């Protein structure tokens, strides 16, 4: 056999190729940014050789639900996602983003992103220069910057609606025929320029910090259908939607979205979580999605592999007492100053006596129950027992839950967190995720990478999926090769990416080399590296021996190499 010259040869790893098939021990040769060959003892000589004996070799992960719309403009390193094996991220979800934009309305889009996705306004104001108006211009700006991962962008409904309707969009007025025609054309042009589709939000949880609903909340079916016809005209892209599915009921709302998908003639994905106050809605929606798939209409649910967990603490942007007048009076103090103030018995008494809800700007605060709030340790425990909840501790100790939570906030000199399982943890277990993992029509996702920088750290979903569901769960584990398929070829195909997600000759050389036995999540910490000195939660990980992006090693053992081969990907199908 002739010797193959390669840029990289990964030697002797356990190859999981992204199909879900049985793993094989093999070498992987990479040349020219592509997979050149896979096989045992390849007669290949690599400029670089990676010893993968005892390690997994997988395709790079594709994350279809992120919010790097701002960070991708100013940052070449799209952490946290890049630290967790992600080599391609789809951003622009939930209907919020920064293009198209009319001069003078930039602050409106910043306020929306700040409220909906908890990315601070000062960070966005300093980090974004708004060198664009159209979505095509925005893509060109993104295209000019090298990165450590590839990015794909969806057209956000809120930005399109504000661009076309101005103040009428913010007032939640219905679009008229001229508005709809213009929105349809904008979306079609954006997709032809390379956008991967269109996203919209229909949930009351998405608000500005002032409490105003997202402009897309009450968009009529006629408007959504008109925009969908823009996708049909372009002949490319998919639709991403998030909804409360309760106006008036899940069946009616799903039927509306199905009609929109049919009008587009394009796939749709939607957010699916198991809410604690509507415990059966997710099963209804899963059934409707499966029925649609059987009838040839692709409307796939995207679900999280663990509870969507809010981290509440003095280091973050939210804690259980953030809305009280007495906490607001000290909120601007440095951490040590707030800790000292909160230890004052008089301050403690005032904060504990005040209404936690009335002054809060956090739309989810009333859905956060003491029964689903827990101390957050190191290593982090994402499946805490019912007995460790704040409610249970308060009951055992004869104290109020508020008093228990208050003391938890002051632990570790104010650096500790309270973990609140907001969804998918109704019975103090992950059975909703377990059931969804058995459904091939459901997609693993909702990491929200790049968003919620002050109170959610779920960009580690990929690592958790592998460690918990593939290794650490006591029973009901899922074969690791199936989990890899879920993170690679399945998400790539859902996004319309045909050149990645598989380890196969000719495919893009996005690869992870994983020391599976050592793979472990660390407790999130706060880092202060955003524009304007902004802070963000960052969760480090051990076990990714190497991540390869487009044939270049971007991370070794979690440390960036400085290689930046990642680029904007433009939709082509």
C-alpha cells in the first residue's frame, strides 16, 4: 500500500464515526482540512501524530442552539462551547439578534438581547460596532473574523420585525400586508446570502429588563406564514421556534406552527422542556411531533439532557433576593462589601422581611421553587436528591427556606451558588430526558452557549450527556456511540450541514479526541473577560485531549493552541 502523506494522523483510537454504529479501533488521517482515510494501522505519515490509544475519536460536536451573535463579532474564542468539543455552533435562536438593523435602533436590539439572553447591555454596547444594516452585511462582518469554531446564523424575527415596523413592533401591533411582504423579502434575501433559516419566540419568559415582551410574542399566523414563504422562495434553511404552547393549549399552538412549517416547505425545530407546572405538556408535544414526522412534516423537538439549571449567587446576575429593596441598596458594592453587609443582623432581617417578587426584573422568579433549589457543590451535582433541597433542609432544621437560602449565598465568602432546577426535574430525576433520548425524532440541545452569562451555565450539555448518560448513570445508560451520533451527525443534518458530523473520507476534519475515563466537569466560576469588564460564568472541563477544527488542532487538554481555522458557514441547502 502506498504511503499517504497527511497533516495529522490520529493513531490507535476507538473511532465512533457519528453514525451510531459499533466503535472500531483505527487510525484517522487528515489532509487538506478533510478526513483522508480511516483504517487499522494506516500506512500514513503525519506532519503531526496524535496518540489516541485508550481514547475515543469522534466527529466534532454540532450545537444547533446557541447565542454567540454578539460574541462572534468581538471574540475569536467562542468559549464556553469550544471547551466542550463543539466545532460548529448555530446562533440567532429565539428570535433575537443584531441584524437587520436601522441606524438609531441599535439600542433596542441590545435591550432585547440583554433581557432575553442575559448578556449585559454595556458588554454589547462596547463589543458591537454595528458596521452593518442588512443581514448580508452582518454575515460579511462575521465572515471576516477567524475563530476557533465554525458558526452558522439564523435570521432573528425580533430584529426583522423592528426593522420593518419600528415602534409598532415593540407595541406588539399586528403586521399589515406591506409589513409581511417586506419581512418575507428580508428573510429570503438573508437566506440566499447564507443565513441558515429563521427563528422566532412566542414565550412570555422573553422580556427586556424593563419588563416589555419580545416583539414577536403575538405575531399572527398570517405574519409567520408570510415569512415562511420567504424560506420557500429561497429553497433553503429551517425554522427555529420557542413557545409556551399554552395559548390556548399545546395542540392548537402546535397545529399553528405545523401549518407555518408546511407553508415554508422547510424543516422546523422547537424547544421542548418538561415544565414543573404543566407536567404532561411535553408528552403531548412529543406525540404531535412524532405524528407530524410520520406524515412527512419535519417538526423536531430540541430538548436538554439535564434540568435547565439556574445558578443563583452573589457572583451572578440573580439571587433569590435580587428584587428586594434592601438588597438593591447594596447590589452595587464589591462582593466582599455585600457579604459584610449581608452578615449584619439588621440587613439580614430587612432582606428576609421584604417581598422577593414585587421588585424583581427576572421573569422566571415565580417559577423557582424551594423544593427544586439545592446547594451547588464541587464537583457539581446535576441530579441532587429531594432531601438536599432548600425546602427539605428548612423542614429538618425548623427554619424558613428564605433563611436557608440566605446563608447558602454567604458560604465560601459569597462565591457559592444555589442550583435551581427550572425544568425537566419534576420528580427529582431526569426521566423526561431519558424518555426523549429513546425517541430518534428528538434532538439533544438547548445549551444556550454564549447567553445567560450571569445565571446559567449549560454550554457544558455535550460533556454532561457523555459523562452522565454514557458512563455515570447507575441504570438506563445509553451506548456512547449513540450519544456521539446525537451530538454530531444528527444535529448536523437537522441544521442542513452535509459536510460534517461524520468521520468519513472526504468529510470536513472536525474531530475530538476524548479521554473518556477522565472526562469531568468542574464547578462553574466567574470570569471577567467580556467587553466593558463584563463577567460571565465559565465551566472548565477535563478530558478533551484534542479538538481539531478544519484539520487544525485548536485545543490540547483544554488549552487553546492559537489556531483559528473556524469561519462563518453559509447555508447551501
